[in-house]
C-alpha cells in the first residue's frame, strides 16, 4: 500500500500541472484573439524607389506619391496639360478601389479619378484612369467600361 500512495501524489501533481497549462493556453489564445490589430503583422508601409529598394514612408509621403502617379497618368494620357501638378491628398469614392485626386496648373483646376490596380502607388501602371474633369464641370475624359 505504501508503494501506491506516492504514485497517486505524482498523478495528482501531473493532473494539476496539465490543468494549469490548459488554462494558461486558453487565456493566451483568447488574449491573442482580442489583441489590437496594430500588434499583428501586416504589409509594411514602404514606397518602392528606383533600384528596387524600399524605404519606410509616412502617410503624407504615400498620399503624395499616390496623387503624383494618378496625375502623371492623366498627363501621359494627354488629358491634362504637362504643367499640371497634384494639389491635395486622395479621397475615396463610393466605388471600391476608386480614388480622386485634385490637381491644378496656372490656369485650371482638375479632378482626376483613378482605379487602383495594385499596391505600388509610386508607379503609374497601378492606376487605371477613370475620369478627369475641370473645376467648371467639363468632362475631359471618361472611361467607357465594357458591358
């Protein structure tokens, strides 16, 4: 009988240890589920630069690169004059993936609407020009989508 008594104590100790570890695992799992999104890994906010290197960028730099590329797309399309520059930050629209940038030159103000095709906001290939209007409401360009 004395031999079985120590084995029961060890079994109780093992059982208590298993319960504590299980409870700890549940607590850590629940805490991980409710952890703030800012602690979770995600895509970095970096802007690609020539030479295939990435540098960390602030929101203002990303917004400037976005509108610069969008207005550049309109300039290269020949819709706005070559001296047109972005004059604000991108605004969202009701359409998912479509953004609007304000632009101006010495004579006119424009609104350039683009669809974002990829995440590299520093290159024009990620933008599909949708609409360009002047400040007086004149539509200079309107993409005709295939039905």
